[in-house]
């Protein structure tokens, strides 16, 4: 039973870590922290961006909260489902977790997370631009446009290795 409890907690942490990584990568982490987004709100925002975030993620969060706050022990089936869903979600979002994308010979985008800036290097024009969102309301729309631009495509983009 103890291993089931640990497994459920680890699956939920893996999912939430990936969600937080995605919010960070699309410059939404500060807004999330400032507004105190909880798990359901984070899922909603991922959906707004067009990132697959199925309702089953909320169910895993609920099971983990029942365990943590109401001491309801999970069933073996609940834990197995949580592990499977975590693995599927992580695999489905692997390409999105690293946003260091470059369109060869066209442009490169560098996110300056702490400063809230986006640096765009245009190789064709040999220029650099820095973009900044000046209102809190603009961040979600900006992140949507950034996601549309950066979502993986086997034809146009390649992911640079960070290793």
C-alpha cells in the first residue's frame, strides 16, 4: 500500500512539473504565480494555448488530493491509471517542453523568462528584436501566438539539443 501511495504522488508531481514547465516555456509562470493558479486553472490555460490537457489529469489530481487531505487510500487501479496517464502526458508534451526552436536560416527565438522578454533573431534580415508584453491581459494571447509559432513540425523546425 505504501508503494501505491508513493506512486500516485510521484505521478501527480510529474504531471504538475510538466505543466509548470510548459507555463514557464510560454512565459506564463509569473502570471500563474501572481494570480495563484491552482491545478485546474493551469489545465484550462494549457487548453487555451492548444496543448492537449485531458480531463483525466484533473481526476488524478483529485485522487492525490483525496489521499493527501482526506486520507482516502487509492486503489491499485487508480494508481496504475495515474502512472499510465502521467507517462502518456509526458510523452505527448515532450516536444513542447523544450522551446529552443530555430527555423534554419530564418529565425531564432530566445525567451528571457525572468525579464519577461522575447528576443527574436532574424537571420535573413540580420536583425534582432526584443518584444515585451506590457499588460497582464496580453500574456495569454502572446503565449497562444508563441505556441502556434513554436509548436513542433517535422518539416519546418528542428529541435536543438541542450545536452
